[in-house]
């Protein structure tokens, strides 16, 4: 559900639909949950995206609260329990930032909002990794520090990308060039770390870490190609790269169908890479799911009869 929510959020930014609904938490004066379905589904595309983003955010918030309540009532370890607390805090902060972005109509708030969403997604992925069922209790530690650097660099890349996604039209060219250069440089760092992590985990006895390293490499390769496509979709082919005969007559507008797909997929895939990096780091560090659980406690009847748990 968080992946779907982030995809809707990326589409909202791509189509500049954040102000399609000018009030918050209401939607055009209606209770958000009681806004007429016909007006939402049959209304403008911008309204569909923004209101859908709000509904998905509320749904993810409710799921997060339920998850936290379940974690604190279940026999899980403290790591999982406190991660659910972090998830609740992040989802509340993210919701408030989304509302502030509408009420203030402020680009800076939008940038912060774009940076906290991936953090929540990373926590959600960590919870999924730590609580999945598996019988593997002896996963060896393999290149934990190197693998941990992958999600850190991936998040830094998302922060850099958020600055470009929410760029003020009045931004000076030199600042724009610096942001693009940073985005490209950090992207290359992520690619290098993903390859290094895969090579370090391959044949190290930790098949899970090696598999996630390979997945990260594949995702980063796709992301680099999408990065080139995103540039072309938004700005056209640089005239200094291709000869005149190959130069595009006019750039694809980002809010057109093909351009929106490319630009939005590039943003969403960056978050997926962050999630894969989190899974890689936890698996490589030997943080197996069973270690995140506490042993089930025997029932009162079992304790009286001396039956093992």
C-alpha cells in the first residue's frame, strides 16, 4: 500500500496536481472520506490524483496504527516494536506535511514532504524483512558495512531528486546545474556501491544478501536508463550530444502521457531501490527474521504440566 501511495504522490508532482484540492483536511468542503465518488472518479485528472493520494495516505495511516498495536501485543522483539513506533511517527508527520503543503502552497514544504515519504517506505520494508517467515537461523554476516551504504546513498539520491522535482522556476541556472550535477554524481555512487555490494556478497554463504545485491544492480541499471529518459522527456536531447539530423524537433512535455510515465517511473523506482537497499543491508548484516522474534511463551496449562513450549 505504501508503494501505491508513493506512486500516486509521484504522479501528483508530475502533473503539478498538489493544489487541485485547495483545502485540507476537507476536500472542497466535504469530509475527505465522504467526498462524492462520482465527482472524484468522474472529475478532472488532477482532482483524481490529489484526492486519491489523500485517501491512500489515510489508509496507510490506519494500517500503520493497526500494525503497531499488533506488534506491541505479539511476541516480537524490541526492534520490530520500536520500528512500528517510528512508522507511526513518520506517517503522522507525513500527513501533516501534506496538509501544510496545501494550506501554505509552499515549495519548501513540498520538498520536505518528498523526502520523508521514502523514509517511511524504508521503515515499512525493514518491518517486512524482519517479520517474514523463514527457517534460516544461521545467516552469516557478509560485507554489512558496504551493503548498509547502499540505502544511505539511495536516500541521498532521492533527496537530490526531490530538489529537482520541486524546482522553483526562478532558480538561477548555476543552482540548477549544481543540482543536476549532484543528482548524477550521487546516482553513479549508488550504482558503484550496488555493484560492489553484489560482488562482496557473491559466494559469501549468504544467498539472501547476494540475491538482493543482484536485484539492486538490476534496478540501478534500469534507473540510469530512466534518468536519461527523464531528461529527454523534460528538456529534450542535448544538442551537444547528437548531430543535427538526430536532434528532436521538440521535447516531450513531462505532463504528456509518455513523458509522465517515464518521469513518474523514474521517481518511483528510486524509492524501490531504497527498499531493496534496506533489505540488502539487513540481510547482509545477518539480521534474520527469527532474531527479531522472541521465543513463544508456554501457556499456563503447559507450565503446570511441564510441557515444553
